[in-house]
């Protein structure tokens, strides 16, 4: 357990936001048992995007576009690049974005997320939600593709709370190693919303 | 309880940041049993400031300057206004800022925080950490003093987890009312770090 379930319920009860496409995505996630970031993290990504006003957001591991949807909604101008290794997911994302009329704010790619992302320069927000064992590799390979004040956001960094297990499994170990790497090499903070969200930027303090 | 104490301990263990003035402030807080936001929230405020690049941050309830210190550190240009009703606190804040060589990034005021803040226009970040029963009044009185994309940040909005009490006391009720008001009138999210931090901005979705 990460957050007291009663608190979690309270936090969820406060969100009264209606959006038919978003609700459709949430129903699909439930039906497929597909992990999505949910409304709390979604609104957080939205607020961060509105505040930062990025020109380019790049997502590694977009699934069918739930987090990308919140980023896109938060863009005044600029683009979000959605990348997933499954064409089926990306096709669904395209459909949802079209239905919401925000397809012009997005680019869609199928392939290895890290390799696809390397074609971009000046990434303002890099969102990590791919295979957990690849987080560290992703940051190392893409750190020269970031803009000066880029924000790195990583999902699932508390891994269902397993980061405090006495005998962590291989995946958990990889996440812990990633967290330590990020705190050593960047200014970082982990927010215990949902499954843990890490925020990081270039070390300046 | 808000967050699993083991997770809390893990999160704290990751912060390896050294700063003699900050450590002095932390020791003073411990000695006086004075509530400060701590390193996790501090680093979060720092990252938000670096990302947003505000011209003016206004704090309601600065204590002896711990949160203000993180804001000031995050400012590339611009100012943070520290306000507290106790002159003794503000004098300590001045000394700490001077010792750290960042006094030129700050303005210091003693008085009723809401009344002092009303003299400012175009506040980019409004930080609420005053008497909890006054949060709602503060936002209502200051909403016309905010800049277009202003970020409102409020501390202690989960109030030691009491927001889920079956029979909440008066102060807890005031905080719950504030949270509901913020989710109704702004785009808001509550992050369960430490005692709960609310982020909000003008409704755009």
C-alpha cells in the first residue's frame, strides 16, 4: 500500500470533471484491465503542461493514449508525440484523439519508444511509462535530446509499494536503481500519487 | 495516516541534498517544534518554480522562511514575498536569507497575510500556509490579484488525514470546504505528499 485507501477515495471523490471521450477511455481500460494513470495523475499532468507551456512532449509507452490525452488537452500550442510498440494501441489512440478533435496536437508512432524518441531534439517534457526495466536506459539515451529546462516525468516509480520490500524482485530492483540514479544526477522528487510519479530536471541546486 | 510510513521513509532516504542554511532552518524547526514543509515538498516547490519561471511568488504564512527559501532558490529572476503575522518569524527569515545570499530575491512583510497580499497585482504563484480556516477567504479575496495562468499551492489540505474523519472538527470542516470549493471553481489536484499539497489554476477544462 502506498496511500491510505480512505484518503485515496477522498481524493477521487473530489474530481467532478466530465469528458465523454475520457470516460470512454476509462471504460476501455477497465474492460481490458489495461493500466492507465487515472484522473488524479491525469489532472496533474494537465496542470504541469498548462504551467510549463511546452513545445514538445514525448511519451515513451503511450498505450491507447490516456496520459497523452491529458497532455494534449494542456497544450496551448506545441505537440505531444505518442509512442507505443503495439500498433493496435496507437490506432485506438488516434481514434480517441480524432473523436475529441485534438488529433492536430499529436504525432503517433509505433515502434521501440526509445529509438523513435531519439529522432527528436529539444524535448520539453519526457514522459516515461514504458517497460520499467528500461527507464534508466531511456534517460541515459535521451538526455542529450532534452531542452534546457526539460521536465522528466516517470510513472510507477513506487511500483505498488514494492520498493520497500525486503527482498525486491528484479523489476523492483531496476526501479529502485532508476530512482537512485535520478536523485543522484537530477533534482528529483517522487510524489506518492497512485503508483508514484517522479519529477526531475537538470541539477541546479 | 496519509502515506504508508515505510514509503515515506524511502522517499526521504532518496534526498541527498546538502545546504548548510537549509539544515540550520531544519534544526530550528525541530527545536521549536515549528511546522515546516520539509524536503520533499520543498524540492517540489523548487521544481515548480524552475519550470514556471514566475515574476512574483506571494506566500501567505511564511513562518521563518523555509518554504520561501525553496521558492527563492528556484527563481531565475523575480521575487518572492514572505508574509507572516509574527515579526519574530520574519526577522529570522531575513537572517537566513542574508546568510544564504538570496535576500535580493525576497520581500519581507509582517502583518495580516491576506491584507498585505492585496497590494500585489499579477501574482504568479500564491502559496497558502496561513491559518487553515482562512484558506477559502484568502482565495476569494485574492483571485483578482492573480496573473492569467497563476498557480495556487495550498499546504496541509489533508490535515493529518483528518479529512476522512467521520465527525470532523471545525478546522477539518473548513479545510474540506476549501478543497470542495477549489475543485468546483478551479482545475485542481491534491498530492498526498506530507500533509497534502493542493495545486490549482484557473478552470480551462
